[in-house]
């Protein structure tokens, strides 16, 4: 999950999905954007986690989370910067084009 926030308010986010098992870093695996095998309930949980953490930490700028979405959704890591998946995120869509197929709206 990659997002950009301003004063704790997430202004845009995207969820990419690993196609294969990864090593330690997301750069070790093939990813797709938008995710193909995550159901709407899982995406809602990821969205809520993203917005809650962004707000709780008053994030300003890009941030990246790696999550595990098997039985439950768990945060594996949180980076207060862009990750290699951020390059996929930023080159896949333009904020000015809306990105309705990739970007997720705020929860609720």
C-alpha cells in the first residue's frame, strides 16, 4: 500500500498486490496494480488501516505499508517514505486523471 498524506489526512492511496511470494523486500516480487485477488472486505480493512495510521501519526508526505492479508490483515512494515512499489504507484496513474481503477476512496 502506498499513500500520500498531508497533516494526517490521506489524500491518495493505492494497493498493489504481490503475484508471488516475496523475500524481505517488495522489490523481490512481481506486483500488480490494481490488486486482482483481494476481496472488497480486505480492501476496506486495508483502507481503514491506512487512513487510521496516517491520521494517528500525522503523516505529511509519501508513506508505504507492507501488509499480510491472509486470515487477518496485519501490518508487516511501515515506511515514512516511498518504497519500490511507489514507483509503480506513481507511474501507473495521475492524480489529475482521477485514477478510479487504481486509487481507493476514503473509508466510510
